[in-house]
C-alpha cells in the first residue's frame, strides 16, 4: 500500500487498551484519566480482523501497545493469534515493564519478535516522581528476565524531559553492560508532553560522547522505525535516537495506528483517519473495511507540523498519548 506520497505503509501499531498502571507526567495527570467503557474498546476478535484486513493492503509488521498492553487480560494470547495471521511477519510489544517479568515465558512461547521497555530514568526516586509509583526495581527485574531469552531483541525507550535528576548519561550505561539497545525519543508536543522541552539528538550525542567516547553511526537496520543508531567501543548494545522534532523523518514514515477504540490514525499529530469500529460492528464485508483503510491511508498527511507557527489548530492534538497508543 503506497500513500499519496509514495510511502510504503507496512507497519501498524495496535493499542489494545487505554488503561495503564503508571501515571507518567508527560502522558496523563496523576489522578488518571476518564477510562473508556469496556464495551467501547475493540474486542480481540475485532482487533484480529483489522490485522487480517491490514495484511490485504500490505501491512506486515504489528506493534502491540496501550496504555499498558499487559494490563489487559490475556494480552499474550492475542499476540499469539495475530502472530499466526497469514502475511504477518513480525509482532512486537511496547510495555512499561512492570508486568513483563510475569508474562515473558508466555510471550516467548508465543513467538514474540521483540520487546521495547519504556524507562525514563535509572534513578529510583526520579522514577517515582515521573511515573507516580515506586516500581523501578520490578522493571529492572523484568529486563533481566527478558535477557534470559537470547532470541528476543530488547530495546529500552527513554524520553528526555529536560528536567534535573533524570540521569540520562547513566541510562546509556545500560547498553554497555547488557545486550540492550537504549533509545532516546524526543519529547513531542502532544497532550501533557507539551509542558516539557525536548532535548535534541545533537545535544545528547555531544553529552554522551564526552562521557563514553566517539559514537560511530551504525547503518544496519535494527527494527521497523526511524531510529538512528550509534556504536560505542566496548558497548554490548547500541545507542539510538528517534528524533521527530530535530530530525524530521516524515518522508520515510511507514506506519499507521489503530487506537483501542478502533480509530485508524495516520499521523501521530493529527486527528485525521477513520473509525473502523462501526464497520466492524455493523456486519460489513471485509472488502468494505479494506477500502476504508485504503482511503484513509491515501489521505495520510505529508508531514507533521509540530514546529509550525499555526501548530495550535482547533480540533487537533487533543488526544493524550495513552489514548493514541504511543
């Protein structure tokens, strides 16, 4: 499936819940958000059907997200079913890691192709300040459990918030001693994230190089997304940067997002897309769902406009990241 700008759309992020067991300060308020009624969330059968129809338009890779996907009962079983859909080549998971250790054996048996753990600081007190919960030891334990499965690639996603005490340089050391890729994702001005200034890739490369030595670009692909990786001598893992603001990569964007309520979103910034839930629940044929997805992708914007002077467009940017699926 090529969009109007000749980009090959082969990757879909699928949010299976808007619920989360953390309250990260750039994602939602400390007292949480109004939760969507269970009946409004897509069922597993509906999610699988969307994935099957996505294959018909060229999607080959699926990322399971949330909220926190592992808070939804039987999430690994859903992953296994999606993994078995003919045409799906890869199914991966993004999680905050709290429940990961409890589920890693089942996830491994389902054939998961990779896991991303969201972790914004190695400091226990700062972790609690960012997330609202004292769960860092549990997350670190989960990471160690995943590393026992040598065939499951593990990445750690860190969002620099330009706040004192986050200890970003110490985050880098996790890739030194373990076969883990540590990636820094620039803060995007969406929802509560608009309260924080992003730290650019070049600034971080300078700081990391001063501490650990020369960072050599690593040009082989290590996933489905736009991450740029570097090698550091003596490190087991790579250091990566997903820099949507300072190094806009919209020209190579290959993804769409399915929210937990069935909205197919074509760009993280805009509310453009189509609601697939009525189609799924009104008994339409698969051909109609495929057509709706194709029409939606053909309207995918050329690029985001986070830095544009007219960024505050009415009706845009209102969804929280927990509702979108990251």
